[in-house]
C-alpha cells in the first residue's frame, strides 16, 4: 500500500532500460476509486470501486517505460487498474508487442512527462515507437481511452513518431486512438469497436461515449489506412482543422446499431478541455465525406465488417464468413 505522496504505484517502472527485454508479465489490482481528482473507478473489483470508502491514491500504472531506448516489451497482461496499464515516456526505438489490457482508466499512454536533460544521452522526447498485436477492452474515462498519444516534440530527419497496427480495441471511452500533436504517425490495420457507454458506469461527470479515431491537435503528415471503425456513439473519425497533410484511405466504417453514431466523420471539429469533439462539419455517411473531401478515403467503404460476436466479453472482433 503506497503512501499518498510517492507519486503512485507501479507494477514495473524502469528508467534508462536501454536494450532491455521485458516479457511474460502480469500486472493487476492496482489502485482504488479514491484516485485524487479523478472521481472514481467503477470498473474495479469491490470494495476498491467505491469512491466513498477509499482514501485518495495517485496514478497507479502497470508498466512504465521511461527515458529508455531500444526496449522490447512482449506478452504483458493488465487488469483491474485504477489508472493506466502501460506508458512510454520520453523513450525511443522501442516496441510494445502482444498485450492484453482490460478494466483500466487508460490502456496505453504515450507522453513526454518526465524529462532527463542531464542523461547520457539526454532523454527529452519520444520517437520511433511501435505498438502492435494487442487487445484492449473496457478502458477509458472522460479524458482517456484505449490508446492516448499526447504531444510529441518535433522530429529529426528520418524519424517517425509512432506506428500503431494490428490491434483490437473495444468498449473504450474518449477515443479508441486519440492523438494530440505530432507528425509522421502510421495507424494501420486496427479494429476499433464500440464504446464504454454499454457498461452503464456512473461516477463524477462520466462521459463514456467515444470517437473511434480522434485527432484533437496539430497532427500532420500521418497515415491512417485499413482500419475497421464501428459502433461508436460519437464519430468514427473526429478531426481538428489543424490536422493537415494526412492521408485517410482503405478504412471500413459502420454505424451500428443504425442511427447510434453522431457522425461518420466530424471534420474541422473543435474539442473541449478533455477532448470532446463538437462543431465542425458532421458528415453523416462516409459517402458524404468522400464527396466533400475527394482526396480522402478514395478506397474507403461503409458497411458491416461481419464480426464473429460483438455481444461476448470481450467482443470477438475476428471477421466471420458471410
């Protein structure tokens, strides 16, 4: 049980773990609903899910990779977490591969939170990160979702920010993939389904409605292709006007149940303090978006992806035969 001033509880937290391999670990049952300033965690096991009967605790996390280079993480399982399951923080040339995260405030956070300008070499930014082959289900809150990518420092020549591919993300809040400000991200081959509103959680100012992919900062020169985005109560895509020079194509999107979503694409959206998409142009169908933005989604489709079973827990998002 941590004291209230330790900065949080961590399953594993590493600094300068260069050229390291972390594999085959489980991090579960961290934190409680008294999380300071966050307003509860109703997805936790009882009695830790009670806001009224738990003292404040700060920022528990399953696995935190800080100020590290050339780290490979494989086979990480995380469950019953009051804050996040995983974070990259001021790290580079590293891979998170094959993971299963559920029941958390955030699945994955990528942020530049703890700088080390005096390190040898200094570690003050993220770049060349890969997130792949994972499953995230039942995560998110007002300001967090399945995968949250915060602002990156500008890249140097030959670098990219992050590649996110071959993941299944389901029943999240805020966004399946939420990106703030960066350039040269590559988001491919992800299946993004539903939002966390289906759980009927209650708590402090809850907002369990989500967008599939949310670009709520200055996202530039990035590629979004071959993703399946279905079942959101917000929009399949929500995109800020400052997000320019990006390519969207080969995506399959769906409004399910019919009439549930706000928009297929919310273009030139504005965002509230916690990233809630509003205003802009709400294209009710992908066809309407393609007609207005003819250089985008030229091969994109709208239709039923034929998931095996969206009612199971977690949903089986493999593609069935039709």
